[in-house]
């Protein structure tokens, strides 16, 4: 066993670093460091997306024939880690990591030809229409309906927790097109133009004061039947595929380490407190552990193996450790956790803030961070799944 | 030993809860939070009319002779309703300090105004340089002729925007003697006062002050020349008791709402509450609340019963540590069990979560109180 | 509200202290301080029991007409607390707190006249036959049978976790005398002479190396029908009454405080470590909280009120805090947690031990302490009960 | 990067597990624990025959060139079977120190004996005065003619009763220069050696030693005059890696047994495992074990790969902290979920619990390793 990268991988690492040094501007880094929302704003991530696009590095996991870079899992890991350590904003996953793989796997030739390049270039900005009010983690009980009407579907209903719906020009959605015996049946996967008449978007502000999620309403929205992905009524399996895809892509340790080190810088002085110092070390060890688990998964992917159930556990722990990091922010700030700056995003603040700039996102990150163990499936549901898969319980 | 509430106390709680239910809905509260002022003058007058602003003052000063237990009962209803008004700052802290340390003239002049709701005060004690060491004061008061010159910085002065005057703590250097902590009444508009106002995490308001050669008269100093450190500790302990009760009120609402939500919300074909894991989680929330009630009750009794500074301080610091930890757990679980909706500002769950965060961070963090508890143990 | 005792209560407190000072010997105190088992050995608790008996202070909760002292709840609290703080061994609860109240409530006049004085004097030493192998927390599924045979029952079966069965001359037991629709029916409450032929006792050593619990086997054991308590088939309700009685008697804070202070004395030097110091304070605050909850319950009993569900929560927390105290012992000792003295009880050790005397019981107490959240109903079962009672869940 | 085991490694683990399954049942182990010796000479010879005692030694010394990963695989099976024999003391620690610091002659003489199972050594390093500070050595070595005079106290010398000789650490004061840590081979029977033997919490054996003017020859000192602190740290880190693997083996057995128990044990009409609370508890146990595997794997790799003392030390201390916490949780829950029977010595659950306690307390407590981790971070 060894933990070192090969010569070729090290050369790639240097290439990535050089690219980042040349293209990641101080403005982008500052804006991302000040972001308390789940995703960077398009005006922050956009320039970085376009820089990566010229290099062909937008979609690490796509096959080369679809515009992916053809990287090994190790190269992917190196790329993500270097971007994180350099303070680059992560690109919105909706197009690249979510609808893209579904289109590659199940889309028609025409759909692939049309949509994939627009994802890579950044021309299309996607959002996801899965969750519905009242359905929660029980995704399959969705009730937004799509009914045939000539060459169109007529879509009625509502989606919620739609990240960046207010920025997106496209949505991929699960809608009910029929009735099956099991509620997973009769669900279809549709691509919806967000500019279509009948769509309205209501912002939802999170506890931390940010606006990334929304509720989207559909009132007789016309969606061409050509925008159906795969077969009608099989949407559940495509959607599930996507969820697994999303969950498998666990490269989070480097970003957590950056977050912890930001807090360490803020804590200077206060970190002389032995209890606080111990918490920093405990959480750092948790991050070391997440990182090593990520490397184990990466190495087994690299060796062409299935990493197995350890990936589900990683997701669970990653969300918990992220919360431990943001919660530590409360302890680091002490009384200074109280002042609050309502303006968002912070990087557009053009007046003197009520606290040091680096402290601005600390508490909002903690507040929004409560979503870590909820969005994408609650920890409780994750434990049910792990119990079933791993322990036969 | 008597650990029951009197009929009067229960009536106070009941009438306060009724008033707030009628007049202080979450929508009203949301409107007050969104307003420029951050508090509602009409509600404040109603508090005065109801006698709440008079509650903790001695009868000699026109008050109702209420003790820490009475205060706690009222504050529990404030926490349940997320009351925004500057009760703790003006009545409990500043009013309490004036009642304890003020001269006869100062008490006569100021307390009547406070309990009528005409004068709002804020307590300018915490300083940016102190950070994790609550109550370390660097602001200086130097004698200038008949009066004093104040220099220093104060931060997170809660309710500063709605205050007419501040009660400022400063190290008083009397003719080269050892420094003593003094209390000074300073008008917001006094020359040399630079006040920056802002929101705090739970939507209430606060401010930071730079005192740059602020000149005040002799009458601005509360009482005589003694060191006021112990008075400040005793009155602040009362504020912590009040806020612990506020937090218990908030926790109880969170538990009640979580139980109601999990009983009605159906997922995977059954109510959420049918999940044993969630059921036991709610039991743990209930247990933590009951623990918080116990230790907060002890602190309230010790705040008043003259057992001495160490016994009082230990009880209050224990309550801060325990209530804050319980509240953190209860708030986190209430959000978790409400699912995605819990993380938004759509429901009031998030507002309670932020209220509880504010309790944790104010008047000494739990870490600071844990150390104080240990230090007082060895007194 | 106030936390002070009345003048009469303070006078009583002085009386208790004086009595303890006069009768609690240094030998008894040392032996109890060195006890790592759940109960003090009879040769340790016995002399103290007899001293209390002369004073009429053996059974605080019994009515005066049965030989109780006629104390108020406050006096009871004061008595238990003073005994704990002075380092007196608690008396075995089996007779005084368990079978005694059942006999007082449901026993015949003859049973009361015969057994109660022998409990008070210490002449009888009782053990409890409830749990059975395979039944665990599900007490009602017991299968030890008592069948009529002339004036006797013939008892066959086995009981387990029988504390001090190897010291006891009496057992009160739940046995199956009939079949009901619900498994709680057909259970009877029997008094069994432990010297009867057909009884054998097998010691069970706990993780901490102590011997207080046993398995008891019944092979055609004859028990006179006169030894039936109350009605045949109603034993479940008597047994349940007893369990509630046992659970309600929560006066544990003072003993926990003594345990914590013993560890503090051992930690001297090491307690300069800020993390260890913080743990001591945290646990001390937990004890303060348990104590205040005990006082709330005591005060409402004193006021003639029912303390309500807070008593069930107290039991849960008390067992958890006890475990936190004993677990802290591991951290206090550090590497010195390793050496182990197999001899029990420690107070009979008549050679040089492998460690300081005060450290001898620390690790065994931690190991045995794991039973706190199991014996008397697991914490999980407690939470089920609280959920049902308090939250309507 | 390669994080997979080789076929040879997997074969080693498989054959070790098979051997122990056949020859080291819990009843055998109980018999060994109860014996006066506390280990089984026949088993120890079998370990030698199987090549396990040669595993970590360099081929030049007659060993099998096994690395920390190989060691960890073997130790995982030891933990699963609760092996009593002095493998870590004699082979990993003392053998490792001789291989690293011994002269050619010492290596030639001693290692052959160790790997043949004819010589058992124990590492006399920890001292009673050090208590919570692992590795603080006060024992002194003063030159006497051609040899050395050793004075001091050692405690919790694991496996002391079965050792023929000890490897004693001491501060070597060379002619008034700064003290350097040295390693000395001392026979148990040497004049001035007072050894007290005892059991430790998991049933294994240890001893305390008072060295009262023990005279040894020049040849007793391992290697030349250098400070051996870093060698000792590196070899002790290997022992921690080995014991972390031992603990993971024990944890996995506890989880497997708990799952099996809760699936079969019926309470209130259903298997225990049907309770969601217990099911999620077991998931948490599994997650903690998987975390322990990750961080222990990192430590094993870093123990060998020459990344430097700070990187190695941080990885090993992280593993100690994380594995110990995971193991504490897993052991406590295994007992809890086994109910009353789990708290007894009737089942092996208690024996695993005690094994895990021993890991926690030996070669630096988790608290000590947490501080070391932080200190090495700043190197």
C-alpha cells in the first residue's frame, strides 16, 4: 500500500496548480470565501466555469466522447482537491453532475447533441425538480402531473427546494404521467424550459438568510413530448441512478479542511484556549478520516472495483463533520457570534460591515449547515439504507 | 423547602401567555423584526400598563417586589413568543443596577421613568477586546473637574438602537488608588459617543460604541465610590436567569411543534412519529428540557436568597451551561425533525433556533461559565 | 420558592449527623468506599443495618404502624443524603424497599406479622426472583412454573440476575401458576425459603470481577401455599407496583457527588489538565441538575402532590450520569487504569495491592456500571415508557 | 496510490484467522487467562513455526520483511481472537527496537532467538511518575567503569511476567553532556531488579520494576551513543498501529455478535433488531468501525513510508484518538444491546470490552495523543 501519487499524477497535479494560478482570480476566491449559501452565485462561479471550459475540465466524470476530460479517478480526485485548496468555487452540480449523466445514460442522440455542449459551455443553467411540498424524503409520493396534450405534456403542480431556480433556464423534473401499483411507477423524467409560460418561482430564504432555494409552480406549462428522457413511466429509475451518482462523488475533505483553517485564522488568540484547541484537533482528525475514506474509495475505483457500502457511510459522516466544522464557528466567535449582516451575497457589500470580513459568513454557514443532514436524504433515512444494505437489518 | 409556584405567580404566567397569544403572534413579531425600530412602542406601553416593567423593582421604588422566580415565569412566556422588546436590557439589567447601586436621587429620577416605559436603557459592558472573557473591562473613567472623562470601546450592547441612554461600565482610577469598576449613565447623543447599530442573529438589535473623551457630570456615576464588580455580577446573573427562562420557553415550543409535526406528517406511509428513532429523539428533547427546568429553577432561587456570591454564581453558571447545551440539542433536533422546511425562514422553527443561539452567545458563553463554575467551586 | 430546610428539618439533620458520627465506624466506611459491587457485602452493611434498627431508621418509607419512622419526604431526603455524604453503605433494598412494601400493601396479616419485623431486624435477607434467562426486559414472558401439590406449590424453573441470592435466606418471586390470554395473567407472587431442598445457586461474575448476581435453579421446590402473597394470578400487578416503588425512590445525587469527589482526590495533579477539569465541572453540573430534580420531586411529595412523569426522566438521567462518573475514572487514571486486582471484596485484601487503595475500585466500578442502563429496565425501554406517558407517542 | 491488500497479505490474514479459529477458541483463551503463566508456550511455538514472530524483521536479520500493513492484518486476527501472547511486547516493540538500534552483534544474537520464540522481551519504558505524560523517562543510566548503573522505576511493563529480559529506557548522562535517551537490555534476574507482577484489566499480565543500582555491561546498551528518542517514538508508533488493528478486530467481532444477537433474541414479541433505535445504533457502530479502518490504514502506511516523524506521528496519534473513541462506543453499545448478559463474564462480550479498555490506556491515552497531534501539526 502507498499513499503517494504516480509521477504522471504528480505532473498532472502541477498542471492543475498552474492552471489555477493562471485563471482563478483573487475576486473569485474572495467572493467564494464570503459565500454562506449552498452554491456560489452564477456571477462568481461563471467566470471560473468558462475558464475551465476552455481547458475541457468542466465535467470530470463524463466520458471523453461527450466532452469529458477522460480522467482517471485519481486525476479527478487531484483536480477537485487542488481546486478546493486553492479556494475555487465548486461549479453548480445540477447540469454537470446531475442531469448530464442521466442524459448520457438515457437521453436520445438529439438530446445529447443539444444539451451536453450547452452544459459544458455554461450556456444552460439547470435546476432540479424532484422534491415536492408534503413529500419530503419520500420522493416517490410526488404528485406534479404531466398529461398528454397533442405533442406536448401539460404540467401542473409544484416543486420545492429548487436550488437556483431563479437563475436557471432549464429544469429536469420527475413528474407523474401515469398510475402504477407501486407509487414509483408512472413517473417520468422531463426537461423543462424555465422560460415557458405558466412557470413561477417563489424564493425561499434559508435560516442563514440566503436565497438559493425556491418553490416552483407549474400552471398548465407546455413541455414538448420530445423533452421526455428515456421511456415514459421509467423516470424513477433514471432519477435514482442520478441520486446514486450524486452520492458517490464524495470529495469533500479538502473543502472541509479549508473551512476549518479559516476558523483557525479567526480564532487566533482564542485558540490558546485548550478546550477550543482540542475541538479543532478532534474535528481535524475527523477530516483526516473522511479524507482517507475518500482515498480508499478513489483507489478502489481506480482499480476498477466497486467501493461498496462504505460510500453510503462516507456521505453520512461527511455531512456530520461539515456540521461539526460550522458549529465550531459559534464557539470560535463567542460573543461575536451575535452581530448579523443581513445583506447577501456578502461579496457585493459595498459598505463597512458590522464585523471583520472573514467572520461574515461564519454564523450563516452554521445556520444553513443544518441542511446538510436533511437535503439529499435525511441522516435517518441514510441509516435505514445502510442498515438494509450492510447489516441485513 | 418550597418549590411550588404561588397562585399569583401562576396567574402572572397565565395572563402573560394570554396577552402574548392575543397580541404577539408570529406574524406580528415578524413585522416588528422587519421594522426599522426593531421594537413596538405600543406593545412596550402595554408591558408598562400590565405592570411587567415594574415587576422586579422594590416596592419603595414603585415596583412590584418581584423576585427572580417571577421574572423567570414572565420571561418563559417571552421566549415562547420570541418577544423582541428590550426588557432584559432596560428593566432587568439597567433597572436592576440602578436599584442596587443608585443613589436615592438617581433611583427616584430613573426608575419611575423606566417602569412607565418612558425611558429605555441599555447596558454597555462587553468590549471587543474581551472577546471570550466576559466582563473584562478596559474602558476608563478619569476624573475631570467635577465630572468624568470616559474612553473606551463597547460592543454588542444589546438593544442599543432603542435605548435613550446607556449604563457604561468603566475602570475608575481614583487618585492613583486601585481601580474600581464603576457605572456611568451616558446619553446616546453625548459628544464623543459614536454608536454603530446593527441586527443580531435572532433579529433583535444591538450596537457598538466608541467612547472618545466623553465628558459626563458627577451625577452620571451610579452611587458612591465603591467597586461595583459584585453588583454587576449579581445583576448580570439575574439577567442570565431571566434569559435561561426565555430559552426554556423557546425550547418547549420547539418540542411541542416537533411532536405535532411528526404526528401529522406522513412519510413512507406512516406518521414520522411512528419511527422509534424519532420518538426516542423527542423523549431526549423532553428530558433535556426537564433538566433545564430544574437547574434554571435552582439558579432563580439562588439569585435571590442571599446564599452568597459563590453559591449564586455557581448556580447561575451551571444553569447557563446546562440550559445552553439542552437548547442547542433541542433546537438542532427540532430543525432536523422538521426536515427541509425547518432550515428555512418560512416556519418559526428557524427563528427559535436563532433565539437560542443568541442566548448561548450573550452574557458569557457556556465555555466561560464552565470555567467560572470551576473557579467559584474553589472559593 | 426556597431551597432551605425548616428549623425542625435542620434539627433532624443534626440528629442524623450525630447518629452517624456515633455509629458509623471507620471500618464500615472504608469497606464501602472500596466496594465495586452493586451492593455492600452483608458483613459490611449488616452492622450498620443493626445500628439503624435500634434507632428505628431502617425502613424510611414504611408506615409507622409497620415499623417505619414516620418521616416526611424531606426527612427521608435528609436522612439518605446525610448517610451518603458520610460514606455509609446503602442497605440492601430487596427486603426494605422491595418485598416489604408489597407485603404491607398486599400481604396477609400473618405474613406481615412474620416477615416485616425480620426485615427490620436484619434477621431475614431477601433476594428477588423476577428475571429469567431468555426473558430480559420482557419480564412478563417468564416461565418458571408453580403447580399445586397438596398444601404446597411445586416450583420448577430458573431465575437469573438474582442479586445476593448466595447470601439470602428468602426470595420473593414471580412464578407462573396459570395461563391467561395476556402473558401478564396467571402470574403469582410467592415467598420462597432459600434453604428449601431443590434450590441451587450458581454465581455469575460481572465484568468488573464482582459476585453479586446469580442464577437460581428450582427443581421440584416445595413452597407452602401459605406463602402466596395476595391472590393467585395477580402477581403481575404486585410486581409492577414494586417496580414503580423502586423507581420512585430517587435520592442518588449525594452518592454521585461523593463518587466524583473521590475521583477528584485521585486526579490531583492530573486535574490541572484543563480538559479533565472541564469534564469534572460538566459532570458536577449534571449532578447538580439531578439533585435539583430530586428536590423538586421531594418537594411535591412533601406538598402531597404526584411528581408526575419527571420521576421517569430522573431515573433515566441518574443512570446515565452515574455512568459518566465511573467512565471519568478511566480518564483520571490514564495508564494506571491498566493494573487489575482480582481479589474481591477489596476491603478483605490483606496484602499489598497493585495500586493505591483508593484507586482499587475505580475500573471495576466503571465496568460494573455498564449495568446501570440495563438492570431495572434498559434505557431504551425507559424511553419507550416516557414517550408513551409524556408525549403521547 | 495503492490501497489494496496483496494476495499474500490476504492469505496471511486468512491463514491466521483459520489457525486461531481452530486453536484459539474462547474456551482455550479462558484457560490461558486463568493459568499462572498467562500465556501458552505451545501456541507461542506455533506462532514461531508459522513465521509470525519473524514477520516484521528485515530479511537480513532472518525476518520476512513484513511492513506495518502486514502486521496490522495479523493483529486484526489477534484482536478478534483476544490473543494473550506477548507479540507486541517481544516482537513489535523490543524486536523492532533491536532491529532499528542494535549493533550488528546484538541483532545477530537477539533477533534469531526472538523469532524462534526462545527469547521473550518486554519494553520497560513507562514510569509511575509520568502518569498522563506518556514516555517521560526519569530512570537514569550512569557510566560505571566499562558498563552502566541503572536507577529508576518502571510501571505497567506489559507482558513482564513472561519476559526473560527487559529493554529498559533511561536517560544517559554522558560526562556532563545533555542527556540522551538510551535502551538497555537487562535480565529479569539481575541484582537490583525488583519486579512485581500483576494482571491487567483485560486479563493479560504486566509488571512494575524498581531498578535499584542495577549494573549492566557495556554490551547491554543498544547500538552507539545516539539519542534513541526518535527510534523509540517510531517503534512505539508501530506498536500503536498494531494495537489499533487488534482493536478493529475486536470491534468487528462485537458488531457481528451484536447483530446476530439482536436478530435472534425475541423481546415483546419481536426480534430486538426490529427496533429502529437498535438498528440505527448498529449502523452507527458499523460507521465507527469503517472510520477506524480508514484512519488506521493511513497510520499503517505512514508508519513505514518515510514521510517523516511529524507526518507519521500525526497519522498514528489521529488513529489512536479515533480508534479508541470508536472502540469505546462500539464496546459500550455491544454490552448495552446484549442486555444484562453483556455485563457479565459469561459471554465473551465483557472480555472484548476489557481488551478495548486496555488499548485506550496503553502507549499514551487518547488525551495524550490528541495533544501530540496538535503539537506535531505545528512542527
